[in-house]
C-alpha cells in the first residue's frame, strides 16, 4: 500500500488536482475514498507536514470497497492500485455533456474520444469569439476603464522547494521547473459577484440555446449509453485498437477498447530470438505491426546488450516487452478464430495498436503466474529507460497522437517470491528531479543507476513535451507584464491544472462550472470560487488562440433554467415515489392476485436511488435481461434470479415512464385440495411475452 501510494503521489497531474481543485472532490458515495485520498495528499505535500502521515481513513475505505484487503495477509500492489483508481473514478466521475452548443475548435485533444467535436459547433464557437474580439478591442481603447489585474504575488521563497517525504527526509534544493512559476489567483471572492440572472445584453447573444421542454414521461437515455469522465480517466485513459483478420475471406474485425494500464508479458529466450530476428522484423513491417520497435534504442546498444546476455543470461528490455505485447498473434489449432462472415472457425491473425496515448502510462509487468495449485514468479531483470521511452512504433496509422515520448515518474518493485515478499517504490520528485527510495518508514535519496537496477513490477511514465514547457513560460511572461485589461475571463481550475501538469492539456473546457445553458448550476454557486480562476484578457486570448475550446466567460450568473429543472426533477421524484408506494400498498393488500410481474432488483435499486435523491440520473429503461432466460425460444424467469414482485398496475406505471423489458410474469394458482393438507403445493406458472 505504501509503495503504491508513493508512486501515485509522485504523479503531478493527479496530485495537483487533489491539491488545487478542491471544489471538484465531492461525492455522496460511500466510503468517500476521494476525500480520504485528498486528505492524504494534502498532508503529504504540505510545507508544514509532520515527519510521517498515517492513511487510516484510506485504509478503512479500501477495506470497505474490496473485502480482499481486509486482514493482514499479503496482497498485490498492482491489485491495490487498480481497486483504488477504480473507486476514485467511480466517486469523481461526471457525465460528458453532448451539447448542441459545445464549443470544440481546431486543436481539440484527440486523446479524449468521449468528447467529439461537431463541425457546426466549432464554426459557431469561432463566430462568437470573433465577435467578442471586436468588442474587447473597442473597449480596450479607453484606458480609464481598465480593471486591475488580479494576481497573487510570487512567493519570494518559492525558488527554495521543499522535497516531500513520509518520514522526515526533508531536503531543500533550487527548483528550476517553470511549472512552479505560474501563479494565477482569483484575487477576490468570485462568489460574491454571482448575479441571479444572465446579462441583459450578452456579448454572445446566440450562446444560450432554446431550452427543449421534455415531457415528464419521456423515456430517458439509458445509463449504459452515457459517457463519463473523471480526473482518473483524464490522466490514465488510453485506447487500443485490436484487429483480427480471417485468413480465408480476409474479413477484418476491429474493436476499440479503453485501458488505464497495460499488462506486458516478459519474453523468454525463444520469444526474444523471434522478436530480434531480421526476418521477423521484416514481416512485422509488411503486416503493419511493430517492426521499428527497436529503432529508438539503436543497434549498437542492442548488440552490447546482447553480448551481456552471453555472460548473464537473456537481456530483456521494456521495449522487448512492448514488442511482445503488440506482436501479431496467429490464431490456429485450438485457438482458431470464429469468423462472422464465414460462420465457421478459421485460421486468423490478430494484432493491436495504440489509438490514443494516456497522459500517464501505467505499465504492469506480468511477473507472477498463478497455476491451479501453485504460483511462480519471473525474476528476469527488465531494463527500462528513465527518459525517452518512445511509443511511436506501436501507434495505429490513423492515430492523431502528437507526443509519443515518455519519462519515468515512479517504479514499484517487488522483492521475494510469489508467496511472500516486500514492495518498495522509487519516485522522481517533480520539484527537484531527484530520485528517492520509499521503503515503508525509510525514505532515502538514491542515484539513477540504483533505480535502473531495480526489479521493476509497475512503472509510471509521463508524456514529455518541450513545447508545453515553452507555453507555460509564455503565460508566465504575460502575467508578469501586468497589462491592464478591460475584461476579466473566468477559466476552469481543472483545465488550468491540466495546463500546468499535462503535456497535452487539450482544448479549454469550462464545462465543469457551467451548465448547458451557459450559467452556473445552482448547486455549484455556493463554491464557485473553488472551481474558477480569473484571468486577464491577454492571457485568455493567448490560451484560447493556442488551445481553442471554451466557451469564453466574463460574466457569472446562477442559471434560472436549471433551477426550474431542479424543481421539476424534485416534483417528478416525489410523484413517482408516491405513486409507487400507493400502488405497492394496494398490491400487498390484494389477497389472491391473478398475475404477478417480476422486475430486476438491480434496475429497481437504481430507480430507488434516483427517486430518493441519491442519484441525479434516472435509471434508464427497465432491464429484465438479467432475470430472464431463453429456453427453446421462450423467455422464462431465471431460477434464483435477483428479482422483485410487483402488480400489473405498478409495472404499467414504471414501464410508461422508463420503458424497457422484457415482461416477465408469474401466475400463482392454488390446488383445489384442502389448503391445510400437508400434500398441498403451490404451482407457479411462468409466462413471458416480448415487447
């Protein structure tokens, strides 16, 4: 747990989010692990922190989420990471709004496929901003109407950065990273400037779309069709495109899937021989696979490594592991491909490529093999670069990734066997670029060679971009100019954190503090200061011209339309709940119902959470697929299914609002025998009908 948390803690995009974007770390979900993690990170990186931090609440939360971590038995660090990150995503996720007025312009982040830009939206945004440019330039002529730049003074002591450790290993050094130079502040209480209505003469009169009224009983969009994002997905999500080609009909089946980490095999001697053979590389190039995987390291370096293998056994590099993962796989024999076109098992070829690269690449080396009766560990040393890991050879041809090189942030190592062992972490401190070993209560500064000799298990790599560092220096210079500004613009703290810590921050996104109508959602108005930062016009103009996105905001107001929708939603919840209670009470009082309708308890729990206000999203269409089974063409109730029983009136009521299905009913019929007779049994006849 310590090794995993130290590795995550030294990932700047994630850590700075939990420090700077406090207003977004909110959840009603138990056990509120995101708040425990924020507390841990805040304590760990505080200048006046204690010599060590005890993550008790986080530990208790993890045990509540996943029972496997209860007790004190040995656990896997990578499994702990996966559990923690999944729960953080679940608690922090927000639906990705698919809006008609969504402002996405050229320069959009191709690494975020969940937020597609539509051409007419980009054109509208360009038109609106050009109008704004005209207005702002006219107003800027009047030098007497300049707003004072709201900016926090740079701390004179900021160049002496405190290196954070967990057990008193406090050191000091000069911080040279330009990231620390960007200090932008709201300057005043922004919440006090919120108005209760939009401006009467808005600069962008076409921004607010006409609100479409939806009937209370209109079937809502299925939850499963909604797209969600969080800081976890923003930082760690990438996509892989997998292709399988039938060698009989040449049909190619393509699938696209997200990943938050990649589990790489560690190739043995025979695998290495195939990967390194010139003929195999030639075939890989012809088939569009990873034939150039070894180009970045150079053949001289490869020969030297190969010579070492004569004396110390096979030399395996991280590039070898990546090449093995992305190499083509022949599907034949017992592993033939079921071709949808041929309708038969056929020989095939499978290969995969990276479609989009994550900001932080998490690599898991598959060191452990778990058989039926025992487990083994692969202790082969895998050499890995501290800087310049290049993923260009593994990109899909149509990938739009701009930055493909990565620098190492941290590495988790495992010492011992498959049944017992010990974890340590080596992490590069972002403030002074020094490496530290985190071994439980001991924190020690180490050399780069010490890190490179480590037995890597999980590695965290961050995109490396000189261009974004130049952009940060430009913004800092613009801030230092203290140029008088007619307009002040509000920008998302979350996006600003991306600009400070991401190699590819993507287009400006102000949607985390705006609603679909361009105002501030009522529930966010109370903590708007924690969501936005105020920028002078010259900085906004530069960022917008460089990254696009938006929308531009220089006036904040509480959205009246959203307030009406909230009231309407509360009324809908109350109506649904009251009607269900009334119908269900009548059902309970019914002595001998003719027919009983079955409903999935999984769907019912989601509906219950919605009507009780625990979940803002409606549950989507009724999904009885989990409680139904198809037998000889007839859908019947699955034995032991997690289902509830409701009346026909209740079913019709819920189905009218939410839709879905299939309909599953049970028809109770009691024998004409004496009901007191012991041999009397109740017969259950199951009926279904398709929608």
